[in-house]
C-alpha cells in the first residue's frame, strides 16, 4: 500500500482513539483511494434513514468504526461488505442530529491496521417521508416483467404494491398518490388487463378513462390537493432506436393533450388551451393550493421521428377553480422553449409552494433516456431558474419527488453506468441549494446494484405503507368491465 504515514506522536494517536475499539489498533494512515461503494463522504442524511452500508471493492480484512459525539459502532467486514446493525445505527443517528458523524475504514496489513481518510456524514434532524414507491422496469421500457414496489426507508424492507405477473405480464403504467397518502392512489394497466386502477381506503375500482372525445387513457397523472380531481395527459407514445446517437432510444408522443378527471362525478373535462391540435401538451401538475394547473407544451413537428431535435417543450400555467370544476381561459408561459432553445419536463412543486424542480434537456420530453438531462430549480416567488448544483451528474438525472417537509427530494439517476436508473436522495435548503446526493442504502450495495437488472422509475415519497391488496387489484382489473368516464367541455 502506497503513501502510508505512520503515526508516532501522542496527539495523532488521540485523534484516532475512537478507532482503537473492537480489538483494532490503528498504526497508520493512508492517502490511497478508499476501496468502498457507494461514495457517502460529505452527504447529508435524514435522521430516519437506513444504515449507510458500504461494499468493499478490494479483497482483504477490513474494519469500520462509525463515531458520533458520545458513542460508536464497530463492524468487521463480511462477504465484502459492512452490514451496520440497525438498532445501533438508529440510536447513533438520533443522538447526533444536526451534527457530523465519522465513518472510518481501516485495513489489516502486515504492518498492522491502516486507516483510510474519514467519511464524514451530516445527520439532519428533519426526517424524510418513511416510504418510497417506484416502478421497477427493464431498461428501454421493455415491460414483460415489472411492477410497482415500496421501500421502507428506515430499514431495508421492500414489498410489492402491484406486480404485472398478477395480470399476465401486461404493462403497469405510472402511479400517483394524493398528497403522498398511501390510501388514495391510481395507476393504469395496459394490454391483457386494461384499465385504470383507482384505490381509495382499500376499495378498488376500475375506470375506463378513455372517451370518444379523448385519444387515449390517462398516462401522466397528478392529484389535486382536494382528492377529488386528477389532472392527466393522454398520450400516443412511440419509440425510435438510434444506433448513431449517444441516446440509443427516443420516446416521444405523436399526440398528447391534458384533461382533468372528476373522480367523484366520473367526468373528464378540458378546453382547447390544454388540447390543441397544433401542439403537444403533457406532464401536468397542480399547485399545492390547487388554484393553478401547470403543464408542458410543444409546437407540432412534422415527421417527428425524423426531426426529433425540433421537439422542445415550454412550461405554462392556467387557473383552476375546484369549486366550479373549471379551467381558466388565459395561459401564462413561464419558460419558453423558443427563447431558451431547451426543452422542459416534469414540473414538481414543493408542498410549501416555494420551489419548483424541473428537468431540462436539449430536446424531447423523456429525460430518463437522455445523458444531458439535468435538474433545475425555480423560485416560485421570483420565477428565477437555476441549475440545481450539486445534484446533477454527467448522465441522466430525472423523475424527482418532494418529501412532505419540502426539504428532501428523491430522483432517478443513471450516473453509475449510464444504463440503469437508481434512486438518489438530496437535501434542499431554504435557498434552494442541494446537498451531495446519496444512493438509496442496501445491505450490500455494490452486489445489490450490480445484480439489479431493473431501473427505478418514477420514485415517489409517501407517508406510510401501502396496504397489500394486489390480489384484489388484479381481480378487479381482470374481471370487471369498469366504470366509463363521460367527457364534458369546460
């Protein structure tokens, strides 16, 4: 091992005293690169996160000490990883809120135990919503084996919400929850058991959301805070594969409009501002107060598959009145694709209404497949947009979701290898600055993510666990005719 610095002074030994626990006597320090995965140095984590386990990338005998202000945890490597005890980790985090903890890795050598550079982690007293829901799908949208799952962020428990094997392996489309509540959600099922599954307080209903006046079923949905309405786009989606491009697959819409669904009245309504024949409208969202409806829109492109670089989306806003169930008649353009030359997608407003995070690319509206996809943050009081520095990478960063306290955000990133989207978590402060993101913890993270041949799609933070009723959902989708939605013009 190169660059070993032996410690011979009393002062240096006192600095390393915490690492002399567990029958490990550290005799030196190395400046070599720490052979662990993932990189947790300098991250900020919520007080209720699962242990930040580390995988070892080089053979050998290793030791880990996790040190807080008044206590420490000692772990020996096993199966090329450190598996930190859950109870001890929770206790250490709880007693070190708004402070830094130190993770020190040392390796056994002929000269003795040699320590690597400390991994410093800041523990925030602000908790994150305890569950994360996501769709796991093979890369490039091959949906023969997929499902919607939930992960307990305070432990390593993962359970299915719905797997497509329950409906003969048909596609399970995007899911959404009302205000991060697990008891009111919906998702669309395609192919062999088509229909929109609407789950409310354990009751499952099948909705037929396509009408003679709309060109498709709801695809990208978002709840109104009242829980009565869902705004969604209806899309005719296609794929093209480009072997000469860095972005090997392009997903695009040849048609798309935005409508509002009244979940109590089983009605669909909209107007020409959100369903123009000369534009593509998609990715709608409501403001936290429910008075504004935001959506993305792009001008029509002729022979779109051959001129995909011309497809650029702007961000617009229109009034919404929940009392009268009406959409406004004046559209405000908040981000112009023509002026900027960029394309915007996935607007998501923090629950406190102060910030919006969006995804920008050079063109198109499916950033998960685009290497240049980056997250930007908008100050809702001033309209100022800036790069969400610290959160982005050289590969696709997209599909973001806020926690209830408007500080934690989860997003999908392909920064590890460019092929698979993985969930990362970052802290957003009052000034809209992002902390260094950290990868969702696992027991043996390197082995887990190397073996995991599925992408994490559309991660959504939720406040509690979704009830296990997937058999009831499957039977409803397969056996019921479903309730037809009726269209009315706004």
